[in-house]
């Protein structure tokens, strides 16, 4: 793939935080939750598919530390994984973080080492040294691939740096109700405008959503469409969730597909909208991790997988109305679930 180039041309609506490649791409793959000390043969299947871009959605290592030497060593261990090393040579890798690579389980804005942790991560993923991701309020960013009628935008919000306090249910309620419902320990924030993004990032995100592209992939480290699992998700911060979905609808933003990680299970979700197209979300987790107590999700389409998995989005640009296929594959690269639709079905 051609080297990503930073454009500062205001007429294009781009800022210094936006990377651009004119090369048309058709295979965008993604995954999350990779324990760096595990073998992860799933990378062999990913490499066999030769994606143009691979998106790492968070928990890219399990740092869980305030010791930056320890965190850096865990990234280096990931870098030495043969499958990951091969992926680096043949595909563009872009990354956002979640809690474990941020530095602490379920951490938000209070994490004391976020400045240092950011540098460790961005250095590992070869972020340009003049990138604003090194010094602004989070590592959120966006990428453009292709031109004109074959343009894909990947938008990557940071759900850690500015995230307000999580609220827990009582220990008694959690102990007595979690197992039968497979629910986590958190509840919806009682603060009306509690946010994961913060207002400055929100302003950036809304501007990104208004930029022209045929497909907009919002790469979220946490699930967005499932309405409540008790685990970390956009549902715990309804101000953020509602603001994003309402903005897409209000401004008639076409081509949006959501991808997410974190859960240790994989699934596809679909949210119908009145006077608009249905929003799809593909959750891929994990590259090494799996979970047995999968939470309920009324927006789930088909079944879930609680085995290791990776996600894919493939676009056939040769069709008059380009066809998009998306879903999940397993450790052997075999199809687990798939959906197909014409690009026009993602238009208002």
C-alpha cells in the first residue's frame, strides 16, 4: 500500500489529524483483545486473506500497569509474534486503544499514566512524530482511502482519555442477578451528560462525520448498538450514544458501518431507524480471548460466537451499485457469519 500522506489543504476539508491514501482499498479487516504472551495462530488466517487495512480495536496488549517499561515490553512481545510481524509487512495497521492497553482495567480519565501510555502505544504503531495524537486530549483520529466514488473513511474515537466515572450496581444485586442474565457490574450513568468522549472530541467527531465519503467505518473500542449488557459500552453513557445516532440521522449521513471489540465474543447487530437506513455493527473479539457467558442483545442478528474471531468488510467496487460483505471468521479463516448488501442500502 502506498504510504499515507498528510494533507493540509483546507479545500479538501482535511486537518492535520487526517491521513489520506489515494489507493482504492476493498478489504478492511479488524480484531481486538490480543494477549501478547499467547501464540495467536489466528494471524495466519488473517495474513492468508491479505487485507489492505487491519484495524486493531483495542486491548491490543494486556498492559494493566502504571509501569511504562512493563507496558513497552508487552508491546514488544506482540511485535515479535510471527503472525503479527508478517501482518505488519503486508497490510496497513491502524489502531485505537481500549482499557487494557490504555493501562488499567475499565479505566477512564482518572488513569494517572495516560500521557506516558499514549507515547508507548503510538511509538509502537509508528505514528508520525508530528501527529496531533501525541499531544491533544486523546488519540482519536481518522483515515481516508481512495478517491471520488470509491472513498472509505475510518473514524476512530478515543473512549478512554476523557471518560467520566463508571457507576456500579450494588455488590448484592450483581452477585444475585449477573449469572442468570450474564450481565456485568455496571449501570447507566445517572449524570445526564456524562460522556466518554468529552465536548472537544465531540466537535471533532461531528466534523469528521460531515466530510464526504462513500463508506464511513466508525471503529469503536466498545459496543454501541446493544442497549445494555452491564459491561462497558456506549449504553452506559446514553448521552453519547443518542448524540451519535441522532447526528447521523439529522444530517442524513450515508454509508455508516460500526465495528467494535472488547466483549470476548463476536456478533452482528442491526438497529432499524424510522425514515433512515438500518445501522449495522460488527463486533469482533477476541484475537486470543473468548467468553462463555455471552450477554443478551435484542439487536443481535443471528447467533453469536464465543470462540476467537476476526472481522471483515469487503467491498466490490466493480458493481454499478457496490456490494459490501461483512462478518466474522474463525481461527482457521472459515466463515462464521456474513451479511451482504448494496451500498445504496446505506443511504437516506
